[in-house]
C-alpha cells in the first residue's frame, strides 16, 4: 500500500473477494473511498474498513436509469468515479500534494478501461492498478 495516499477502490460484484483482501491490507489511518456496484441488496455485505475510508454500495436495482428499472452494469460506478474525479482531482493536478492510489476492477465494463487510461494520463503522481483481463 502507498503511505499517505488518497485511496479509491472501485469494483463490482465480481471483485468482492479481491476488494475485501485489499481493504484488509490498508493501513489503519488510510483515507479514501470505496465504491462497489452490485445488482441488489442481497450482495451488500458488512465490512470493517479504516475509520477514514468510506464504503459505498451502489445498488443497480435501486437506481433510476433511462434504460429501465435496473441500471446497466457499470453505469453507477461511472457516475460515482466521475463525481470523485470532479471533487478530488483538481484541474491543475499538481495542486494535490498526496499521491493517489487507485484500484479499478469492473473488468467487464468498457468505461473502466477508458478511465484507467485517462487517469494515468491526467495525473503524474498516481498509482492505478487494473486487474488482468483475459
């Protein structure tokens, strides 16, 4: 883990085991956000996270979508990460002194591949992990 970093951990239901293991490795004073997109409340779990980390379960069955009653896979994560970038990544990224450490799962989502590339290009003091995609 990167000491003093601002963490962003992002995944979906297929990433639960990896995300849980990653959270367990975080230092006790870790700061950041965790966004996990799941299909329904059945997938929501109770996790122990460092006090300065927020865990957000994004339920596709409780979100409104232009497509239908259940939001398409990846839509809620895309919105959440977009909002995170708008809030935490200044236009002039050198203003942010701490490094960012991101773990982006959601290997079935096209947006995740684009986001990984865009973030790596935009921020020079970032560590982005992207799982291998078969």
